[in-house]
């Protein structure tokens, strides 16, 4: 229990002074991360803050009893890797190496994450030239040797209307032995432009971290700003934020179920769900004028109020949509040919899910009961959270079924919220940010845990703003789900995770 | 003479209509309006007006692929009787030529796919050839069964022999044949549940992935050839399933025309109510089709 004493503990959305975050020696720091993850804590954010003298390493962990913990250390020269004993940090470490230009010692797969230049000019973990553009995904890939092994490279240009990413399969006949995913094509330098903010464009940038998770990321940003300004959004705003977040979840879950049906060639559900997804998006548009919820969430509350007649209209509309949605999805469960494709495809074991630190529906489908709305509640969810659904199989069917169960819970939750909207304002002015503090905001987006961590400097501007989309954890879950699967099942597995490229690439 | 002209006109003009009907049926089942019935024709004309792109890594095999395949399929179409009408070409043993022409078309499609050196197309060719190993015997055995029943060795003889009386006499064998041939009709024409003709996902395709690198008129030829193959195998299937014949030539053409459109509707409905099989299940289903036709063979041999 010693390691827990090292941590400064706080709640989701809290702001704490930088000097209250304990700084420990690097060796002790790494040892503590290993021990804490063994005690049930989970790394939710782990990043470097480059400064004049070197690099500050910050680690945010999430534990039991709604506690979050933070501590930090300094690193000079190179960073010893703890991936071998604590696999969930493997990508965080690679990210630190890339962003701060610090080499890793003993990392089993030491490769760039996003093929970007480091935030410290002149330092690069791989000795790449700082003046030349870095081409994404150029480099070595994991290879299986043998005369009967063949390699299939897919992407970055795909036949579908999706984002760019590169997938390398090592196959034996139709069986995939290994899949390596390389991303970075969508890197826009988001964290770089956020430093020194907030700027006029910051809110719009946060809404487009991942276009389909607009509400999720903008709530996280609003929480960060509210934490720094010590402002609490009014209850009515919290309710409306929760409604918007669940609507976003519904639209995406519904679209995913339709797309899963489409991938196995089952047309009725594909067509119906495609339309119903549009209905959900239009419901969001009724709230704020944007189908993706842009312009709704603002630091201090929400920009648009929901008048009573609009609320009753929405409830009535959602009842109709729910009926259609149920009909479309039950077609899916009642088709043996669809079930035969979903069952036992793309399985991720409970142990793998825990080791990799999967989040969101991908984790819950493997039996890991993990949900920010319940575990580290924020906004309205501090009063009540929608029922938590967990599946145990970890296959495509589990991920599909989970989406349907979550959709039902969300629909119920939205109806309850709209029926009992608290009175009062929806937007409070969010003043200046306090200096030299750190705020952590976690939100359960539809893909899972979104985590924003911001640190302010002596002038009350962002010194470092770290964004983590759930896809950051889950891409490796997809890679593992393909082990010993048919390569022809890859699109189905991919869709069952439906991860964000731009949310990962930032 | 008139029949030969109608036969040629039908094999040239009608195949894309079947695709249009299938797509329209699928759209209706899914609650959509769907593309116009004549959309496949528009697509063909669009493709024929386009230029072609050829990769530098390909050889003449790649360019020959679509041409040879289409030529072989067209030749096969001249051998198959449509409805109650004799085909333009008919001789003893043409059923063997028929099977080999289809195989030749497939061979060139697969070779052209391998010629590109793309890993996708290689996978597609491997799948296509593996599955056709199991689909071809079904057609061969079916033709043998029909040949045995009719005592003829030419396609026109064995196919036009089947009639309602034949169904009354050896219905059991014909039912088995119908089931086996329907499986093959779907799998050979890359329809759901064996393949998905509309998917854009390279990794799951069978037939479509082999033609990814073709463009312009060459791709138009492939599209038309695929529709023609559906038309031929559909006509073959209808001979076994619906041997309706009246003496009037005009009425016979009408019956053929209606029944093949109905077949397209049935295929569309099957595609609407089923998901695709997992790829590992495809050979199992084709093997089942083989077994069904083998049983039919046993029934007529005793």
C-alpha cells in the first residue's frame, strides 16, 4: 500500500495545484506504476511535459472508490521501459518517446506512434532529422518468416469511405498470425496548438478531435475549463450535456449495428439502422442545430436551452425511433446466418483486455466492468448513471449485443432526463483559469474513456494539454482479436470495434 | 432462323437486366427505392466510354483476361438452349465443351488476377479456384444425370428433354439436382450467401477482388461477362426446375423471359434474408451441393 501514499488523490474533474502533485525519483515512480497497476489501479494518462531543463513525466491513474491519483517524476537521458511488466503503458511510453524525443530502454516494440516531430526541437528518439518531413508508417513491421507465410498490406487508401490507416497482416493461407496497425496519417498537431491556449479556435478544435465524438470531447474540455475556473455548470446544463452524450452514443451504436449487418451482407438491418442513425443525429440537431452536436457544449454549461415543448417533442420522437430501432435490431438477432458470422469471431480474452487496458464497449464485451459514468462520475452522472451492461464472450456478437443493451439503457436514461429537467440557467460565465494547476477530466464517450489532462503555467494559459481518445487503448485490442482468425473476417472485427483514426492521430 | 436471332439478341441484351432486377428486389426488401432497373446498362455504357489504366507490372495476360473470359462465356451462351428453343450451336458432346468454356473463362480471370502481383488478387484467385473445384463437379454431375435421363449427349437434347412427365417419373433425382444447382448458381455468380457482389471490402471478396485492377472497357466486359454467366446458368437451372413447354414459339419465349426474371427476383429475396457465410463455410456448402447431385446420380443409375 506504500505506493498509494505516493499519489495525490482527487476526483474526476477536480483541479489541483501543481506543487501538490508529488514529484518522486524516476526509479521509484516507475516501480510505483508497476505496483499500483498490480493493485487494481489503471493508467489513464501518462505523458511528458518538456521544459527548459528536461522532461517532467506525469502519470494519472484511476483506482477504486472514484479516486484518481497523480504523481510525477523527471527524466533525463533515456527512459527505462516498464512495458514488460505493465503492458498497458506500452503505447504511452512510445508516445512519450516520440513527443519528448527521449529514447526508451528495453521497450519490446520501440516504434513511433504517429510519425511526428518531437515537441523538443533537436531531440528525437530515433535520431530523425527535425527539418525533414516524416513519412507516416515508413519503417520496419513485425514479420513472420517462412515460405508459406504471405504478407497482406491494406491501406492507407481503402475502398470504403473511412479514414486512412495501414494494416499489415502476416498470414498463413487464410489465417492471420499477426496484425500490425500503423497510424499517423491524420496527425494534425492538435496538442501542439493547444499549448498556450485557450485560443479563440480551441473550442472548435476540441469538437473535432474525433468528429463522431464531438459531445464527448467537448464535455471533457468544458470540465477542464470549469475545473480551472472553479465554476460548476448549472444542473440543467449537466442534464442537457448528459442527454447529448447519450444521443451521440445512440447514433453511433445504431450506425455500428447497421454497419456490422452490412459487413456480413445482411441488408435489411443495414438499411434500417442507417436511416435510424440519421433520426438520432436529427434529434441532436433539434437540440443545437448540428447533427453532430457542434456548438452545444460550452465551458460553464450548454449554449442552447431546451424549452419544455421541445423536450416533450423529443421524448415523443425518441419513442417512435426506439420502436423502429428495436425492430431493425431484432431482425439481426433472429437471423441464424448473421449469428453464425458474429459468434466466436474476433475474440479477445478477459486477460488480454485487462493487460492492454481496453476501455469502453470493447472492454465491457470481454467482461471488464469499466465505465467512467459509474466509476468516476461527472456532471449529471454523479446523481445516477445508466445501467451498466457487460458481456463475457469478447467476440463480435458480444460487442454487437453490448451496443444494443447500452442503446436501450441510454434511451431510458434520456427519457428520464428530459422528463425531469431541472429549472434554472444553462450557461454560467467561465472566468479566467487559475495558474499552475492541473485538471483531469474523464468522460465516457461512446467508444469509451476519454481523458483530458491540462496543466496551466504561471500566466494561467495551458502549459500542456493532453488528449486521450479511447481509440488509443483499443487499437491493440483489434490487432489481438485478429490472431488466428480468418483474414476475411477482418472487416467485421474492425467494424465491431469501430475505432477512431483521427482521435488517435490527434 | 428467327429463333436464332432472338437467342442472340437475348444473350446480348438481357443479362444486365437480371442484375437490375436483383438489385431492385434487394432494395425493395430493405425498404429503399433502389437504383433504376436499367442502371447496369448505364454502368456498362459509362465504363465503355472510359479509358483504361494498366499497371506496368502486368503483362498481356492481364489484358487478355477480360477478353478471353467474355469470349468463352459468349461461346458457352451459344450452346445453351433458352426455353423450348434450340440454340444456334448444338452437337453431340457439346456439354463437355460448355463446362470447359466456363472453366477457360475462370482460368483467365484467375491468371489475370495473379498477373497483377497484388496480394488481394492472389487471395481472390486462390479462393475462386478452390471453390470452383467443388462447384464444377456439381454442374458436371447434373449434366450427366440429365444426359442419362434423356439419352442424349448434346446440351439441347438433354435440357429440352426435361418435362413435367420427367418430373413425375424421376422427381426425387430432379429435386436433388435443383438444390445442388441452385447452390452453384449462387456461388458461381458471387451472390450472397457465398460472396457479396456489393461489398467494397477487399479482404472478404471472392470474385470481385480478382478484378480490382481492371478499369474502363475491360471492366465493362467483366461486368457484362458476369451478368451473362448468371443468365446462362440461370437458363440451365430453369430447364431443370421449370420444364414448362407449349407448342407456340412466341409463348415459349414469353415463358422463358418471365421465368428468368422471376429467378432474379428469387435470388434478390435470398440475398435479402440471409447474411454471407463465413468463408470457411463456403466449401462445406459446395460439398453439400456435390453430395446432393451425387445422390441424384445414384438414383438414376440404379
